[in-house]
């Protein structure tokens, strides 16, 4: 499904490519860095990277800033962001360098993806009680669908040894995300 999205480039960033789909089946469009000069993100640090773009979303649409797998493979993560329909400011991307070396951002680098989706507005209905027996999971929360299987999870981190992984400082947290038959470690920013 196609939706019209109005986009404005900053006067200073006319050389920055417009967001585009890398392939016909891609779900997200690439966002590019509009840094004035090469930007260095030191290890275990975050940096706000401007894109030089403003969007006017159609009614009942939202956009989400998502990470790129190529950056994640280098231990550089995107703090997910939500672009509300009524936000008309410049879109920025917050990158976190979780690696042991500086990460270099150059003008025009692909730094994140933008995914568009319908916006559903809830109409809350206050109830005295919600029946937790309506589903198999019920009120089971964190880890309730896979904690018992964690003993058999084999962790693989192409850029980290197990010793290096165990040395990750406390503000950096990881959570196990259940993705069907496999588990994937997902980064949680320090504010969680």
C-alpha cells in the first residue's frame, strides 16, 4: 500500500538523499546523516544525528525510527523513535555506540530506517476486572513465555567473546526477545 508523505529538506542539506526503499520489498526507507562534518561517537556514548528532513504525515499515520542490521552488527544501535502525525520538526536519530572503538558518522551515511504504519487511537473502557483466563498466557509477564528454556540458549555475538560480553557495564542491559523458535538479544537503552 502506498501513502503520500510530504517531505522538506533543510536549505543546507539539499545534497542529502531523500529517504528511499533499498529494494521493492523493503519495509523501511533509509535515513541519511546530515552531519556538517565527520562525527565521532566514542565507545559507550550516544550522539544525536540530524537528517535535514521534516515530514508531514497523512492523517492516521505514524512513523517509527528503527535500527539498521548493518549498524547493529558493529554494536551501534538506534534508540527507537516515534514520529507523531502532528510533529513537523526535523527528524533526528539517536545513535548509541556499544562497541569498544569510535564509530564514525559521515555526511550521507545511512543511519536508520523509517517505517510508516497506520495509527490506531484507543478508546479506553474502564472495567472492574479483566478476565485473565481468556488466553493461555493470562497475566504472565516478563519472560513468562520462555524463561524455562533459557538454560539451553546458545549466545552468539560475532563481535564479542563471551568474556567481553560478561564485561558489559551495568547500565547496558539486554533482554531476550522471543522470535518464534529462536531467541534474539535486543539492546535496552540505559534509561530502562
